[in-house]
C-alpha cells in the first residue's frame, strides 16, 4: 500500500496550498478512471449536433405516445416489485430464523446467474397459450381463456422482477447483517415492538443500500432489450433499436438514448434530494452479534413458503426447463470447445470484476476524501452507462476507440512507412474490459460506496488516536469493514459480465468465443432450445463466485 | 514523480518495500495491455477475415472446407449486422475485414449504400446467382434464398381458402391470423416488397387489415407463432420456410403446412442471406474467389442445406426435406428493394399500428 493511498484514506491534514493542489490531483485521477464510461455518454451528447427532425416527428406521432408510458409502467413496476421482494427476502434471511434459512441465505442469490432474456423466454414458452401449462389446462377444463396472459404488462413486470430482485436482495442483506439486528435490538430496548423497530429503525437505516439496489434494477430494466423483445413489450429501448435497425439512423438512436439518460439523471437526482441531509453511517461490532428474531411456528411456515415460492419461480423451475432442453441437445452440441468457452468467460468476468471493483474503490475513496462537486458529477455521469442499451453503449464506445486506433495507425505509418505494423486496439481484450468498465461501473460502485458510508470519520479518528495510521489503517480497519461490500460488488459485476452480449460480441478478439456468444449464435435464428446448453453453463459458472462468497465467510455473517 | 521520490526517501525501509511492491503491481496492467495489444495485432500474412451476421454453426463448416481445399485460413467474427456495419464504417481503410456476410438483403443494401462494399466484376458470380438476387452494381450477392410464406393449420384451414398475402387482410381471417413482430427485419422486407408492388397507400390498407385480423398480440419469433397455430390460438400466419423445416424435423406430425401464395401473380416473397467484398478489403482478390466458391455448385448445397434454405444458384437442388414442400414461383423483384424501401415500410407499419 503506498503512502499516497494511505493519505487518501485518512484525509491527511496538510497546508492549505498543497491541499488545494492535492484536491485537483485526486479529481484528475477520478476523471481518468471515469474516461471509459464517459466516452459513450459523450458520443450520445455529440449526436445532438445534428438532430434528425424528420424521424423525431415520426416518433412523436406514432412511437413515443405508446413507448413513454410503457417504459414508466415497466420501470416503476419492476423497481417496486423487486424492491419489495429483495428487501423482504433479505429481512427474512438476515434477521430471522426459520427452517432452511441457511440454504436460502445463498440460494436466493442464484437467479442472478440467469440472464433476464433467458428467464423471459422460458416463462413465455411455458406459460403462453401454446405452452405446456395452458395446453394441460385446456385438456382438463376445455378452456384456458381465464388464464392471465404472460405477454402483458403484468407478466413482463413479474418475470423481470424475479430475474432482477437479487440486486436488491444482496445489498439489503448486507445492510441488515451489518447493522440491522443491533439496531433492532437497540430499538426494542427503547420500547418499540419488532414491527415498529423494523419500520422505524432497521429499514430506514438500510435505505442507501436498498435504494442502491433498486437504482441498479431500474437502470437494468431501462437498458433491457432482450427480455422485453421476448414479451414484445415496447419500451424506449425497443424504439431505439427500431430507429437504428429499421430506419437506419444511428444518430436518432443515440439521440433517443440521450433522452433516456435524461430520465435517469432526473430519477437519481430526486432520490438523492429525498435523502439529502440524512447520514447513514453506523458501526459494527462483529464480536457481539445480536441474536436472530425467533418466529412463531406459523410464521416460520409462512416464511419458508414465501422464500420457497420465490426460489422455485425465479430459479428452480426455469433451470429445470433449461436443463431439460440442454440434455436433449447435449449429444449433438456439447463438445470439448465448451471448456474454452467457460475458460474465456471466466477470464473476462474475473478480469472485468477485478478492474471494476478496484476502480470503484478508488472512486469511492476519492469521493470520500474530496467531496467536491466535480467528482460527484463525474461519478454520476460515469455510472450512467448501466442505463444505456447494451448495443448503443457498445457502439458509442467502440467507434471513438476505432477513430483513435485509426489516428494511431496513421501516425505509425507516417513514422515507419509501409513497414508499420497493423494495430487493432478495438479487437483486444483490453478494450473489452474497458467497455465492461463503462457498462458496469455502477454495479461495482453502488455497493462499494454504500459500504464506505459505514467507515465513519470517528472510526478513523479513533484508530489514528490509537496509532493505527496509513496503510495499517486501511488493512486493519477499513478492509474488514468493506469486505462484504467488495465481495458483493465483485459478485454482481462478475455475473453481469458472464451474461453480457453486445459488448462481448462487437469488441472480442477473433475467435474469442464465450458462453454468452454461444447463446447469441443459437438465438440469432431463433433456436432457443439449443441456447439452453450455453445458458445452463452460464448459470453453473455463475455459481462459482457465489460459492466463493459463501466460502470466504464474507457473505455468511 | 519527484514528489513521490522524496516521499519514499522519508519512509522507513519496510514501507519502502511496500511502495516498491506497489509499483511493480501497478506495472502489471501495463505489461498486460502491451501483450494483449500485440496479440490483437498479430495477423497471419495470408488469410481472409469475415464479418458475419450469419451464425457460426451455419458458416464455420464451410469455412473449414474452404481452408482444407485451398489452404486459405479464414478468421471471422459474428454479430448482428447493425454493429458489424458500424464497426466496418468506423474502421474505414484500416479495416481488417475482407467480406461482410448478412442474413437479409436490406442490410447488404444498407452497407453498399454507405460505401462499405466494392463492386465486383465476376462472370462466375453473375452466372451462378440470378439477377434479382444480387446488387445491380455487383456489390453484394445472395447466397441462399429464404422464402417468407404462409403457414396454415391442416385442421382448421383448407388450402383452397388461401390465395395471397394481401388476402390475409380480408374479413374472413378476422381473429384467425398470427404475425411475428414488425421489429424483425424479415417482416420489414416483406412489407417493403409489398410497397414495391402496390405502392404505399394500398400496402397500408393491407397491413391495417392484417392488424385487424390478429388473433393475439404479435409474436417475438416464427417458432412461437407456429406453436400458437398448432395449439389452436390462430389458424394462419407468415413465416420463413426454414423455421417450419426445423420444427417439422423435430416433430414430423406437426399439424401445419406451408402454402405458396400469389402463384398467379407476383409469387412468393423471398429474401437472401448473402455477402459482399468490403470496400477496403486487404485481400479483395482472394475474397472474390471465396465468394465465387460459395456460389458454386460445390458449396451451395451445404450453404443452404445447413439451414434448410434454398440455394441461390438455380443449378443446385435444395435439400430433399426442403424439396418436399414443392416447387413455387418466387417474386422476380430485385431483393435490393427490401433495403431501399425498408425505412418506408417501418414507418408504414408504425402508422398502421403493426407492432
């Protein structure tokens, strides 16, 4: 650990002049870290230089009136439902005791590994008119007309929430585990009932985490193209693709993405404003955990039934269906190449997770040391990438990289003449990882930033007064406090990259095929059942970080 | 830098080791980047590079065969046509790509329109590929034909009731028609070709008629659409033949059959999966030879057969499962019109409420 990093952690006092110089240095580093994420945002802003008025008129007349309310309904619905699911499940597994709790503790995370579009496809295949369930209902009752349609607003919201609630679950759980029980205990000694304690103390204290999780869910929902396409539910994102691929206008597609981002900025500002002034720091005394709440037998049964239901719907049943398809195709499709697919997926996901967590940690520390407006705006912009539809972001980032590559190539040619080697920055793993950083910085940053709230100034001061300073402060005091948050961030990013398609597809080096690329190859011409094999492999590989998380004890408190 | 040095000079030795280790760790990513960049640049002196929107399992076997026969290695990257075209455009003269391959004529037209493909003067290609399945200026060539035709339930529809795409807009199909989403380029091309035939006004009436006849919301795939017909949700729909072929292969008792519309008129709407040589291809000559080979009798059977499509080269017989659906008259209109009129088609479908 360098002394500079230690200084960063401590917020080292210095003379005013050098402090000012130091401040700008940190802001410059933050800016540097944000560059990859800022590039696509700037591409989008630049597209407004030439607004495509003709297309906008068409959109305003025929597309936007439908797409804007649709998108709002979807985002609000998915955010609410996954917020309620994630928070209540986290509450049950972190605060209460019931049979099977230890299993569900980590098992409820597993739906994270199923790509949303895969869950959507399985749900539509199983529950639509021609699916096995309704066919059976018709065979037994003669009609299935009363069965609610899955390809509807409600169906889309429920399925997407089942796929996305783990973001909230993971963050809320980490909040409850590290402070909830103690807070609740304190509330109860002050005379509040358990329910009142939950509502008035534990939940409000966990708010930054829950809000962070919901923000991720909302952004993911806005950017989603695959799942809404399966439901044929028109959103802003489908409109963006329609403009691009149907009307051949990349610039109008970027402009629409810009409007989408504006919505996100406003939503995040409202959230931030509503908790302005509140401080959410609290300490943790690991040596003295408060006991879990004991539930009455009836409540234990209810809790078990609820968590089992969610687990079945969001993970067990879909995976069974996928496994069924995968087994049918394994004989013809499974071969030795799969080891390569898995290995490459692991390298990308592992490398990306490491890169993004380190960047998030640095950014969060800089934000803590220099709570300057500049850094805040930078980070806000840099975490926008998660709300940009994947392909638009991939193109918005790749095109500037290619332009840079062309410039370098020209320079090289004029320097070395015809002997100059050909360079291709954009077809390298480095660019793929940078693009992941642009897309998933929010996923790493939100948990890390929430976690850093917990390391209060007073903890630092106490440690310093005991002679623990510099690198030791980071190692002995900060690291244990941040462990859960870092592990959470790494897991989320890892699994997200495993599932990511558009960036991997367009920026991967030649021959660099991954599991997600396999899914693309199969689904491109509608062979969804064949895509089950790589999808199952994604789920199984996604279990690795979850298992590590559990093993390392960072997860199980 | 200076500042850091003085800092380290003032530190106790343990911390200095710490610092040095930190430096070494910090250098690692740089080394990694250098390696990766070098790896990305490495390129065999003689090889073809293909950007392909046709998926790997359909093209790789052919690439391997070509390499075995000619010794020319082929490297490729697959993605949707949209991103591939943007990438090609941005790369410009520095692009490593020799060939662009897509699964829709409109996409090839768009790439040609942006100046990304070069005209070829190839007697072989002109002889092998019929005129209406290639660019009039020779910038791209269809390699397999995908017919988008009518599929119907053998239980609830008699083939005599069917006639044309246009007739599906008539009231007798009220509540009996299923369609795939208009977001899929295949439907955009179909409507573009209807515009080429009838003009916008008449086409809009037809599309409105379709929308009124829908039994249920449009589907996201041809497979789901056919399953819906088989399950009785609707009686008739429009699909690409190879989706039907695949489903029939997996389930020979499928209560569905294909119908060739408009046999007295313009014929069945067809689209192509095809390819062109890129404007800045480093190996344009070899790329042309490769396309010529793909259009030859030798390769055509496999190119089309792998996906149960029709060979673009009329001298080559389709796969026997495909031939079993019967011969048909295909639309003689040049498939390039699918691209020219695509944006109009999309706007028209938006106006008509066809999602």
